[in-house]
């Protein structure tokens, strides 16, 4: 082989090594995970964490019987999508709370740059 061919091969090999090292140096960003306490703190800071006093009128608006014991909270998935949930399920109350708070809560959690590793439930109140 002549020197010109060897030089071309060396340059080509050098470029391939350079590209391989460049892509190898890039570490995927590690997802910072949220814990239930952090979710509550983010929502409190954004003034979006409903207290039992704030939630009580929604119980009346959704026609929840006064004799019914109910737990209200949110489900947060790894994409920071928020949805209200009740135990036992009360569809009218869930729909009302989702319309009122869910979109704003999702936006606040996404703005934090963190997400839970898996879907979690955070309780807000028990009546």
C-alpha cells in the first residue's frame, strides 16, 4: 500500500473513533424521581394543594352523602399527569375535581423537572 492510501485509512479510522467516543461520552440524563412529600410541597408552593376546607364544598356540589366516608387524593403518573381519585370511587366528585385542579397541578409538577418513577397515589383528605 502506498502512503496516500494509508493516510486516508488512518484519517477514516480516526474519524470513526472520534464519533464512537463522542457518542459514548453522552450519558442519558437520569430522571429525578418525585416522592409523595415532594409532590405535596410543589403543589403547596404553587398554591394548588387543596385542603379539607377547600374540598368540602366540592363534596356538596357532587352530592356525596354525608354518611359516606371518602378519601380524596391524586394519582400522578411518570409523565406528571395528574388525576383525582376517591376511595370508594365517586365519579361525579372525581370529574369535578379533575376539571378544577388536574391541569394546573400537572403543569406545576412538569415545571419542577421531576417525575415519579411509577404511578403513585397521594392522599389529600379523608371525610
